[in-house]
């Protein structure tokens, strides 16, 4: 058993739910109503994806370091750990037809593939604990994942985050723009008042001069 770490890009909102995609696992996606559910579904989706590659006899992709993954605006990159067997190798076994039918039915009832069911049966026969039985450990792991992801989200959009600083800078620029516009309007209105006063004063002076002039 080994653990692989694949980068997941998370998008979404708490009101609409979240979605995860894997740059290293094309077409592998997961969704969740909240972050906790998304983490569980993302891990399950990655395991199923790798198992499908193993069943098809294809090699597993290499995991890209999180520092090397391009993250689009609005997305958050997190590491999803996947507990798997060692990289698969193809083996040929012979079983009776009816046994294979029973095997496939049992695997389908448990949401497993034929290879996965056989692997788990082998582990159990060797005295190893099957996956999914360590609920306490899984619960602790999920809590740790949720705490880490919540911290990443807070770092991305929380107080004093780059996002928050950008918004504060935008607010300052908008305020400065509004203030400059208001100053321009005030100055224009002041000029119009001055011009109106000057025009009125000119008319009054002209009227006064006219009245004072000797009449012929």
C-alpha cells in the first residue's frame, strides 16, 4: 500500500456547491455540496480513476508538484492523497465460469471492480485490514483535510489575503475616482455661479450707466 498525492483544482461557492478537477487525471471530476463532502468524493473519484486505468492495463500518470500547476483565477489548488496498492501489473488467472459470475456480482454489489474485489480478498486472506474499515482514522483524516482546505480558502479570500487587499485597493481607486468626479462637478458649478454673478453685475453696471447718462 502506498499513498499518491494529486493536485485538485477546486471551484464553486457554498451556496452552489463545489467541483474538483485533476490536471493529472483527465476527465476525473468530483462534486460536493460542501468542502467536506467534496474532499471525500474527490478521493473516491481519484481511486476509481486509477483503478479503471489498472483494469485497462494502462500506466498510472505521474503526479505533478503543486508548485508547477497553473491555477486559474477563482480556483484553489489542494493536494488530495490517494491510498492505493503499488502500481498495478497485469496477471493472468483462471477461474471457473460460475465463480467469476459470483465474483462479479459481489464486486458490483459493493461498488467495486473485479480486480479491486480480488485484491481486497487477497489482503483479507493475508490478515490485512481491508480498506474503509478504519473509520476512526478516516474521520481524523477527513477532519485534517477539512481544516487544511479551510485554511487555504481563508488564506485565499480571508482578511488580509491578496484577494482582500485587491478589493481594498479597488475600493480606494473607486473612491478616488468618485471624489475627483465630485470635485470636478463642484468646480464647474462654482465657475457657472461666478459667471452668472459676473453677468448680473455687468448688466447692473450697464443699467446704472444708462440711467446716469444725460438725456437729450
